[in-house]
């Protein structure tokens, strides 16, 4: 048995109610629920929320919302690790927990079922604690610059100023879609960004943070292109 847990708090500040705001014709969270269900990986898809409306939307989309998490796990300082540990502790009091569990973000409309299957397969066939989605930076991070208090530009790593871009090591970042892990690792608070984790590499065109209205508009345009017959890939 494997379980999916989708954290979805009600108090989003920058995009109010973004977890259930309509995205491409469906509540945002429904995209994550549908991907989880279509993957065939899960016996249960559970939404962890503090909000009755989000819980109702989740149930209508086919997920469970068997509890409301406490307010101290729904503010701006609550971590994903703490939310996952709470959900797993709640389940542990009522049933036997599975060996593997997956955290899927509620704002992941580009999540694909095959990526979830790939993550579970790689985790099962390794000694890793986690397997999570990453994508590459579009520009070498070694060439990043900062703007000083005087309004001037400085290189973060000036030792690479004259290094050819093809000679610079490729860098990756969290794609913000899913995090497979051993249940014990989540409950013990083991860090995800560590050598005991595996990367599931996604193409950049299927990754988009959705934290601002500009992000939202861009994401809907990307989704529209990818879901047309000509743009699907």
C-alpha cells in the first residue's frame, strides 16, 4: 500500500485561495489529485488542510480529507516536513503505515502520472530515503550577479567570469511537484535536500512556480500550449 498526501492550507497570501482557484477549468488542487489517481501508485489520496472549503473541493475531486490540521501547521512558517509528519502520525494512530509515501503539492498542474511512477520505481530499487522532482537552471548559476547597495553589479562567483559556459557544472533546483519518501524518513524529519535523495529530472518547460499573479498567467499559457494537440509533449 502507498499513500499520497497533498498539503493545501487555506491562508495563501500572494494568491488568495490559490489551492482551489480555477486553473484551466478546474480547481487547482484537482490537477494534483487527478495525476495521483491516474498514476496508479496510490491506495489512498489524502488532502491535509485546515480549511473546510478546500476539504470539500478535495472530496468532490475524489480525494479524502479525513481531518483538519491545527492552525499552527497552517501558517506561513509551517514546513512541509511538519505537515507530512502530522498527517502520518494521525494515520499511524488508526492503521498500519506503508513503507512509501508521496507528498504532492496542490499547485502542480504540470505533474504527470508517469513521473510519479518513475519516482516510486527508482526509490524502491535503491537505498535512498527520498526521490523528488528537479529541473535544471536555464542559465549557469556560476554566472549569477548581485546588485549592491550602491546600485552596482558584482559577480557572486567572480572566479568563473572567464570560464566557458559549456565547462561549468550544470545545476538543478527543486521542481516543486512531488516528493516520494520512505515513511520513516518523513516521520523522523530527515532532510530531503541531502545525499540520501534521488533526483527525478523534469524538462524545464514542465516546471513553473506559481506564487504570484504573473506566475499564474504564465502557467495557464504554458498549460494551454502543452494540452493542445500541436503543443503536447
